[in-house]
């Protein structure tokens, strides 16, 4: 029982430290937002290339 108490106490102490830590938040947000952004840009370029090739034929 005492060992479980120590693990719980250590977990809570470490969880409080990590909850206030915001280092790396910008890179995670960039990772989430960059994929859809670049897919949209690639789609716009692809549609432009299709429209250009269709108009030149």
C-alpha cells in the first residue's frame, strides 16, 4: 500500500510540472496545421495545372 502511495505521489508531482510546461507547443501546432495547409496549396496548384492544360489543348 505504501509503494502505491509513493507512485501516486510522484505521478502527481510530475504531472503538475508537465502541466505548466509549454515548450514545444508551437512546433506541435505547426505539425497539425501544416499538413492540411500544404495539401490545400498542392490542390490549388494541381487544379491550376489541369485548367492550364485543358485550355491549351
